[in-house]
């Protein structure tokens, strides 16, 4: 079974700042990830209403069915200038991607893109107001195999917890190298599980840890949907 055909991920994270913090006054606990960002408005005018800040994790089954799990986060700042995003709890357990059904038994992983939207219902590729075209946020539940699907997808194993990741298009030489890595892995595989692990190489984009880690600055670009490039790595 080819994971490329079953692993279709469209993972919007909705982040924007609307002035006041979007949570109650109760202390939410210690932040597991805090990251700064800016919003660039290329729509020609400001949105008619407020912009929601929602963390939406996407779970994908082996039947290629997607289910979204919106989770509100703590966002402070001044729209549309600078904002600070704080994540205080892991994603819901049911939102994590579990590949045990195809013989991959290491950690469960959540992946999300960063999007601005007028509401939770208007989120998603092509429907929101904007997206960070160059970053995703990854959550790793437990230890990752050194040569499994996830480590192949991310260019190496990631430690448990949250990670800010760069999204790089596979064009030219980079695409050739990625294809060669997949071909070599697939040629050496002797079991279905090993072949499925190889499909971590077989993606349209590269997802690699951001050099700045939590210090990386997110940039959410608001523009007409046809002008936005959503990360496409399925």
C-alpha cells in the first residue's frame, strides 16, 4: 500500500492577532511553544470583521479521510502587525496521525499550517484569508524511529514535543535528490513496513526544522486565494 495515496494532509492552523488576547483571564499554564509572527495584508483592504486564531489539527485515516480538530490558542498582539502565539497543551489525542495500520509503529505526529481566517468554518486551503506559505508546526508524541516514515519525511528524527518547520518546494536539484533517496530506500526494502517507511521521502515538498527554532518569525500573507501557495506535501 503506497502511503502517498492514503496520506493526504490538509492541515490549517489559524493564527492571527485581533488586539486583545483571545482567551479568558485564567492563567492557561506554562507555554509549550511560543513563537512570534507578522501578518502581511495584500488584499487591498482590511477584513470586514475580526480574524480568528484557531489551532486546527488534521487527522488522516488509511481511507484518505480528513478530520479537523480546531483548538483555540493564546494569541496576543495587534492585528495586522505583530502577534505572539502560545501553545499550552498538546493537540487532542484523536487528532494525531497514527500509521500503525500500515505497519509503521513508531510515534504519532500532528502537523499544521498557519492560516488567517474570519471564522473556524471559513478555514482551509483556498477558503481562508491567508496562510504562512513557508512554515508548518509539527507535534511529535514520543520517540521517533531513526529510519521510519516520519524521520524520512522530516530529514531525520525529531524529539518529542513541538517543532517549527520550514517548508521548501522540491524543484530542480532538490527534487532529484529527494527522488533518489526514495528510490534507494525502496530498492533496499524487503518488507511492506520498510517500503511504507520509504514513502516519507516521496513528498512534493521538504519539511525541515527551522534554523531559528521557536525564534523563527512566522509570516502569514493575506491575499486572494488564487495568489496563495498552500504547503502541498501529500
